[in-house]
C-alpha cells in the first residue's frame, strides 16, 4: 500500500498517510478527498493519544525502561486541522531537492543580510522552478524543522547503548549536511540501566545513586513541543527586529537625501536671485 507525506500548514505538521492504490490515485487528483484523508488520520491519532494517556496513568507506578518510538511520538504530536488550501504533498524527490537548496543557502541564514522569511521564500521559489511543485516559504521552513527533529531523535536513540539501531531514508543526506556541525550530537551515552558514569566516577557510585523518575511520554512530547515553539518564536522575533531596523535605516537615508536636496535647491534659488539682482541694478552683490 502506498505511503506518502502531506504537509498541513494550518497545524505546521507533516501527516504520513498509508492508503490503497485506488485512494492514492484519487488523492493525487482530488484535493478535497486528500483533505478528508488527512482529517480521518487526525481522528485516528486523537483516539490513539487518548489510549496512550490512559496507558500512562495505568503505568505511573512502574518505570518505563524504554524510550517511546518515533511512531508513538508522531501520534501524540497531532492537532485537529487541515483545510484544502493549506495542504502540500511532500514527495521524496521534492524533499531531496529541499535539502539541497537548504544546503546551498545555509550561509545566508547566519549572514544576517536577509530575513529568514525572505530566504525561505527564495527556497520555495527554487523548488517550484525545479520541480513544478509550489510550496510556500513557511511550508519549506516547517518541513525542514521536521526533518531536523527526526534526524536528531535518531541520533539520540542510536547513541543509547542497548537500543536497536534505527535508520531513515533521509538520514545519510541529513548527515552530509549536519554531521560536522555538532548540534546533533547524542545527549549522552547510556545503557538500559541509565546514563553511564562520567569521568572520575565509579560503577558502584553510579549504582548507588537514587533512581530518577522518568517523565510520562505525553509530558516529554509536550516539553519538546514547547521548546520548538519557543525557538520558532525567537526566530520570528529576530526576523521582525532585523526587518524593522532595515526599514528605519532606509527611512533615515531617505530623510537625509530629502534634506540634502532641499538645501541644494535653496542654494540654487538664492544664487539665481543674486544674479538677477546684479543684472537689474548693474551692481555686483557679494555672496
């Protein structure tokens, strides 16, 4: 059965759909039907979240030794939404194109010469030019944030001793872009018994440490969601600040140019009046 990802701009989320061949073909041709599929998926995931919350309450007294799977996280990060105009279908080739364009524009994000909004708008325009697809700048930005989040989660998971190694179709390409940056390094090496002992500590002292209660899955997901919102809000505020400064600088420049032009016109007028007076009176007038 075909699987594909749909970006919902109303919730800034990617929705993975698995449907029959017939439904896939219909969704490609009928956007209304595609929206209906997305909303069905939202309803299914809402039920899954409720079931997961009940399970968390039942297991509150027992420490969960395993981290939640990516699938569980995805089910708990959805919201109701999905209108026909805000959905964009991300295919594999368009995602790889987005990654290449992001890599080409990475220096612009730190240069500060353009706002992030303008950079993403330019990337979206390139996606349209090279693929024929027409995402918005904010859709490209949200998709990239989602890819980076998944990449970081896999690195953290694989960095824990005892975990089964996970892979991902875009992992190699993401690693080529971000592998040397250092921001995605695993938080800490650990075993199923907990974090490994730091430098200078002994296994005995680590085992004597009191156990740290693990947060419920829903609480962990909420913390990550809030952190992501804060980061995006900080980026938006920084972009607005730079845009405001650019407007103020342009206004000051315009004011200076107008003042200079006014002074020049005044000097030229006075000079013309002096010459006319000299011509009429026959007397030379000192400046």
